[in-house]
C-alpha cells in the first residue's frame, strides 16, 4: 500500500536513533578535545588575572598604610610640642592635623586611582580586549565631565595647592578678598571662616584670587596717642619707655612682644592736638591684644604723670556768670505815672453826675 503524499515529509524528517547518538558523541568528543587543548591557556589567563588583582590590592594596602603611618607621625610630632612655650607659636596642632589629613586623603585617593586603574587596564589587556576605543571614549567623557563641572574641578585643584603650599590653616586670621576672618576649617572644595561678628563664611577655594595671612611671620601693634600740643615730647617718650619696660617683664606679654615698644614720633600736629605714634613687633595674631593693653597702660601712666590726653579726663568746668537781676525787669512805661497824658487818656470817663476834675474842660449849653 503506497504512503500518502502528506505523510512522506514526516517520515523523511524522523531522526535515526543511531545518527543522533553518533552526533552527540562527536559533539562531546569535540568539546573534550577543545577543553583539553585550551585548558592550559585558560588556567594561565586566570592565574595571570588573579595575580594582577592580588598584587594591585596588596600594593594599594601597603601604600595606604604607609601614608596613614606618615600622617600619624606628623600629628604625633605636633601634639608633642603642643602646650610648650613655643607650641602656640610654631605649631598649631589642629591646623597640622587637618592639613595632614587632607594631604593624606588626597594622596590615598590618587594612589588608589593609579594602582586600581593600571590593574584594570592590565586585566582588559590580558583578555585581548582592544583598549583603543575604550580609552578614546573615556577621554571624551572626561572632557565633557570636566567642562560641565569646571567650577568643581577648579575648587578642588585650588584647595589641593592651598593645602600643599600651606598658604593658611586652622586658627589663622586671613583676608580672602570675598570675606575675612579666622579660619575654622580647610577643605578641598570650601574654606570655612568665622567673621569678626561671629558669622560663618563658606568660601569656595576657586573664588579666592588672593590671600592675606595675618598670622604668619610677625605682626605690628600700632597705637596712636593724641595729646595736647603744649605737652613735652621728651617727657612723653620717657613715660612710654617706662610703660614698655614694665610690660615686657610681665607674663604673658613677655612672649607676645617680639621687640621693644618704640615711639616712632609725631604722626600729626594740629592746633588743638598732636598725635604720637607708638609701635611694637608682636607675635602673629596677638597684635590686637597688645594694642589694647598698651592703650590701657599708657592712659594710666599719662594720668599719673599729668599729661593731658585729648578725649581723656574732662577739664574743670568754668563757673557760669551770675544772672543779671535787671534782665527780668520790664522796661519803664509811661502808663506807670498816673499824671501823664497817656495815663489820663486811658482813664475811664466819669458818669454824668460826677464832678469833673479841675483840669478837665467844662461843657455848657
């Protein structure tokens, strides 16, 4: 009986069991042969990648620990001199701590980026991946990100160089142009200042174009004393010299004064006053306290010496002249005399039955 035409393709598509088993055997054999031929290369590649990763992580850990120990040693040296006579002058522990931590953070981040980035490129190279397009894409993306966040990059780079160059630190009195005050915190992006009135200024490092540090090196305390022009200048110099000698021997002014208190001379001469300028070299940041103490002591010394200070003790008030008793008396009036024509003109007319005075005119019919 012949097969229908519709069943012939189905019969032709039916697999032969022997052929299927043979093909599966050949596939397994080829896979085993491929693995046997390439397992050594795979093992070598895996060990190579593992070795790269292990070396990178170990190197990163060693570098970070070394930087941490270096920073800890710097902080320990700052704490060792803190509290001594020169501790407040040469070393500010908080300033050194923040500066070292900021530098350490930057160095650790840079070291981690370089080590891990190099390891990643080596791993991709070991996998036979073409790094050209990847590096080109990364370069384009870096340029785009840098252009979009140029202010952030500027702030960061400015902060790094400020910290590395030690332009200012915590506790310094600085004038940053956009704001001035005492440095509270130094960051890689923002510097925090406390103003004279207690306000906190957050200044981006990229906006600082110039910095005037008032706490580095030494400072100058200047006091202007206004005295009467009739005072003796040698006497003024002698009194100021005595004040300076006494102040230089007392604590804590003996450490804050770095030079003798000098009378520079007359700064201004007017008809009613003259200004004597007094100056002294002081410890940085202590010029204002020295100025206040100098003014206090000079005022007391001048009062004891009888030297008149303009705007100082008030002078003796002059007695006011006695009041003129005649000032409250009214001027004489013609109406005060009853016989005067003006007084009689103002007198009332007597009634009809009244007898007129002898001086008055008589009226008849």
